[in-house]
C-alpha cells in the first residue's frame, strides 16, 4: 500500500490573541493575551475528509483561519505543500464589503490561483448557483448573513480549491438553497477532493468524515477514526 501524501502538517501550534495582533502579520508576539490555540498537532492527507471536532470556544475557528493563511501562529510550525490552494468557507471570510458579489467572486477565484479570464467566464455560473439575482452586483456589505453564505458557497463550488475547509456551514440559506448546497457538498465528500470540516456535532463528523481530530481548550485531545473520536468526545461532553 502506498504511503499517503501529507499536504498539511500542524506541529505544536500556539496562537495568542492580543491588542497588537495584525491580520497576515508574521511577527510572533510574546505579550500576555488569550491563547486561542496552545498546543495543536495533526496531519492532513491528500484526498481525505478530516473532521475537526470540539465544543464551542475550543479554538476550531481560529485553527481554520490559520490553515487558510488569514492569521499566523505565535509558536509551533505549519507546513503547507507548495502551491496548495485552500479556501475557508465561513461567513464573511475573504470577502470585501465595499465590492460587489461579482467582484468578490472574481477576486476570490484569482486569489485561489485561477486567472481573471477563467473567473470572468464562470462568474455567471456562480451568480446562477447563488440565486442572488440583482444583488450579485450590489456591495457585499448590503447582504444579509444568509446572502454572504450563498456567495461564499457558490464561489467555492465553482473554483474547486485544492482543499475545501468548511466552518460548520452545511445547508446554507433557505430550504430550497439548503437542499441544493447539501447535495453539492455531498458530491465533494464522495469525490477525491480534500475536505476539512469543523463542527461540535459528532454525528456530522461521523457521517461525513474519514478521520477526526478532537481539540479542547486550544489543545489536541485525540486523533483517529471518526468512530473512536466521536464516541470519546460524546462521553466527555455528557460527563
């Protein structure tokens, strides 16, 4: 059996929030603050469906922003395979409020390695999937949270990043769009696409993922099969 390819490796990552932190800053801070992540380690393999599970406030969303390159760690090492393009699908992440949905769609695709020509050719498909209508050409800061989710989801489905990261965002929008988005996501989970899903729901992780990492209070508690991790996590939450 061939050894699986590691495309992301997180080693003893720590990240501290304080008043001096800046987005995209690579400066490591030592001043006291809130450590959202203290000691997290795991690997992501090409093509797998990895679940990140933990209760609210455990550091899951911070971890996903770090993996997406939105913020940088204060200690530990993060390895991401060269040329790898990852997209974090979470409300408002990566969207410029003063730009229209159309402009954001093109910009996000280009940031993920697509050419401007490619994005201009597929932007109407994104508009159609999002069902935003005339709002597609309005500034994103006029959108409701559901409309923002629709736009982000539609771009991710069309652009096809190397790694799709989902921040507890399954079935966005109203009932009709939720059914469509769930169907699209199920196709991603049944394909060879690498997907990372974070959730506090063990049933969701067990149903959709191959392997799971449980983090709590900014630390890795367990890593392994979804059966074992989900069972341990459920017992701990009940206790």
